[in-house]
């Protein structure tokens, strides 16, 4: 599979704002904090054209309270939950096959790409101010404040996009060392 990397698009901020409104309409009863994260949130950074959103809640008790309401508009991707129990993960998909999009991708289901689904939006729900929450915010803010690091990340992604990957996880693994290194710097920088 080829990974599509595009130069930064001003429209990504608009797409985030549209999704934020939908999520707030769905989860407003939990008073969530909704922020744009990931590469599409960093001006000047190239990215896969997928909007990453982080939703912060006050309590871990509220994580499961998001599932049923979010399934009205998004697929609940439960398959990664055993490895990351502190997150609830939702996606807006486009079907490449014309088949209907499932409301849940469960632990033993085929991966979304094997079902002919392409991601448009990823929504990560955490308890606000936990390490998971901070790590994503710090990474975003650090790259925005450090254009040399941002540009190095873009070069890596464009270089990797020339290769074929079995699936998205293999692509993420290929950039993992760079991302972890930047995350460590970003967290120290953010906490100062």
C-alpha cells in the first residue's frame, strides 16, 4: 500500500472545526475539551490527509459513556483497546467498495483497510491532562515551535511514502524511532 503525503492544506483547520462541532454536539453532556492534533494540526507540516482529533474528558469513568453516542456518526474502533485501554478510538471512514461502514470494528475483526475502508478522521478520547493527552499536545506544539524538526519530519514522511507498506501500522513503525525521539524532546520542552 502506498501512503499519500500531501503538503499542508489550510482547509485542514476548517475540516477540524466541522468535526469538532459534530463531536461537541454528540458529547456535550460530558463537557469535553476538543483539540486538533497530529500532522494536519501543524501549519507547514506535510501529512496524510486525515484529521486527528483529541477529546479530553474529566474522568476515566466517562470513557465508555462516549461509545454509544459516538457510534451515531463514527465507527468505534475497539480492536486496539486491549493494547491501549486508556483510549477510546473512533474513525470517520470512506468505503472504497461501496459496502456499508460498520459501527464497530471489534477486537477480532479484519483491519479497516482489509474491509476497504479509508480513514478521513481519527478521534482519540482520553482523560484530559494524562500522559497520553500531554504527549499529543506537546508533540503538536513542539513541531509548530521548531520548524527545523517539523521539516525533518516532513522529509522523512515523504521519503517513506515512496515505499510500499503492507498496512498503515507498518508505515507508522517505519517512522516510530523519529517520532519517539521528538516526543521525548517535546514533553520535556512542554513541561518547562
